[in-house]
C-alpha cells in the first residue's frame, strides 16, 4: 500500500477520534449534574466554573460541537470514499458508505456517548477547556447559523424561551425528589416528604394548617386575675389569647413567662394584677397568607404566634411557628402536648379519621393522594363533593376512595372511615358507594 494511502487511512482514524471526542463532549456537558458543578465551583474549581459558563451559553456550545462533529464526519467520509474508489473503482462509494456508517455509529457515536453518560461529571471537567476553545474558534460561524435558525423558526411562527425559569428549576428539583424514593424505606420516605414540603410552603395558606377557633384555648380578660392565673396553669400552652366581650375581640396574647415574672415581682400576690398590661399586642394575619411568607414574617418580627382572620376580620384560628415547622418535619410532640386522636390505620388498609384532620396530614400519614385544592380537611372534602350534610351511615365514593360517615355532631362531620377502592370499584363509584 502506498504511503499516500496510509496517510489517508491515518487521517480517517484521527478524524473518527475527533468525532468521538465531540460526541462524548456533547453528552457529558449536557448530562453533567448542574448541582454538583455549582458545588465544585463554590469550592474554587476553575473547570467546574468553565462547565457552568459553557452551559449558560448552551446554544453556542451545541452549535460549535455540532459544527465540529459534522466537519470531521463529512471529511472522514469523503476521504474514505476517495480512497476506496481509487482501490476498487466506482463500487467504492457503496463500500465507503457502509463502512463509514458502521465506524461512525459504533466508535464515534454510541461508544463515546455511552461512556460519557456513565462518567458525565468527570468527563465534563476534562473536556471543558478544549470545548471552550472550540466554541471561541467557531463563534463567528455559530452566530451566523443561529441567526439563520432563529429567523427560520420565526417565519414558521415558532416561539421559544431561552431562559431557565424558576418554575422549571422547581420541576427538576421535584422530579429529583420523587426519583430518590421509589418504594424505599421509611427513612427515605420521610426525607422525601420533608423536601417536598419545603417546596410547597409557597403554595399552602395558613388557613389550611391553622388551629381552628373551635380548638383554640382562649381566656376572658375580664375575669378576676386569680381565675386567669388558674386557667393559664391548667393550659399546656405558653401563649394564650385574651378576649373581651366575645371571642372575636382578641385584645392581647398572654405569655406564661411574662405572667410568672409579674407574679414574682409582686412577691407572689395575684390580687390586683393587671393581666392586660402584661399581655403582648395581638398580631392579626389574613388566612390567605402563604406559609413561606408567614415563616419569613415570624423571623423578621421575632414572634411565634399569630391570630388568623378572614376578609371580614372574624377570628378563624391561630397559627404558630411550630405549626409551620411541623409542615416540614412532621408532628413535633413534647411532654406538654395534648394527645388528639386523628388518624387510625386499620389492618385492612382503611382508616378511621376525624373530620378535622387536614388532608395534607392524612396524605402524609397514609401515603394517599387525596386532593386538597378545594378543601383543607376531610370533612370539608366530603361536604364539597357530596353537596349536602350527610347522615351517619351514608357512604360516598370519589377520588378513588369510599367515605363512610361514622360520626356527626349537629352539622359537623366528626368521624369518617376511608377505604381505598380497587380499580374496578373506582370505575363505578356509584356502585362502590352503595356497598
């Protein structure tokens, strides 16, 4: 074989190596973990910073890589065709087409991309400096190509947003959280729930997690101080609202520590103590406030307690810093907490639930996915779907579950048995409810 033909073969091999480099670089730079690259950049890794910079100009990056890849592939194919024509004649075109297709597919595409997928972060750090030089070298051509592409897309009415918005980032984080748990152990499930709850803080309103006024312990400020002190000592809470005349007229929030200091300052004498004077000003917030804003407000005001009111100023309940934290980490109990019955999971997979239990807590506790957009509690969901106040013993079926009313007090649903329906039963909710 002549020296010239050997040089052509060597050039083809070199071009295939370059093609493999471009293919692997494209895969590694697009598949590399942005979170890991950001962490490495924060640690002072210059190559990680370069990877992030390339990713920010991804249109130029992809354009330069594709330009380089196509150049070397076309040149390699042309050289192979010319070589084989000189060796075997016109049939060399077919041999070159078949041979180069196999070589490019296996050694310049599948092999490097498979490796890059399994070592994306490491390979991205290695190729970043070289690709950065390629992007700079080809930038005039890629800029011209991008103008042509953009203009053509606009002619056909295509619109696209090159920005990577907050919503898209949040979707990626949520997807990563869900992928991190697929039937794992209890610890992983709790971690997933915590991370998901953090992302949900901006979408949940305080009205959905507050302690309803029916369950709020409050004290009439017009009572004798001895009676007020007695009620405070009987309460398991450190902050108690004070009302005057009626419950909706909250005039202050009494902190147990402030009360004890005042009693100590009077040498233990309670007679004549002005409880209203030592109570803090009540902080009223609308029930539509989202948890993220409320958490930030708690931090700014250095307070842990707020009164929740509706648009008419009527007191709906209270919310505390602990309530918001429990939305993230789950129930926080201490030796002073009052044990309140809420959810009892039965051996057959069903659950007996109090009507006041929130749907978010029930979903977290049982792993179900009952919708909480239209109602925040189990009783509220039943009323919303049934469009009536049900009687004890009535059954309803919706959202893939059967609801049997076990208890009712006046117009309030107090106890419900919830059973998950099979696919056949869910397909015919009327029949499932009649069972």
